[in-house]
C-alpha cells in the first residue's frame, strides 16, 4: 500500500517540487494504543503545499523503546 501511495501521490510531483520532507507524527493515548503517521510534505514550484499521509502505524511500547528503532524495522 505504501508503494502504491508513493507511486500515485508523491512521485508525480518530484520534478515540480521545490522542497520535499518526510515527517512522523506521534499520537499517544492512555489506555489505547499509540499511533504514528508517516507524512510526505511537498512544496510545488507554484508554492502550493501538499501533504500526503503514507500510512498509520501502531507504536508499541513507545515509552520504553526508541521510536527510531521501530521506524527502522518498518522501512
């Protein structure tokens, strides 16, 4: 699903992009599972911002495990 999302919503903008960054947003909730989103942020040549959420993932044991390690396992 990530590959399909990248091919359809991100790769077509690569040649018309001034800036492209990847961010990870983390949501934590007591009593429920923690979630993080992998988001691609684009700024086109026309200065139009585009945000593409690539996926939502469960962040297990976020308080005790380094989140960067979890991301490395996924990607």
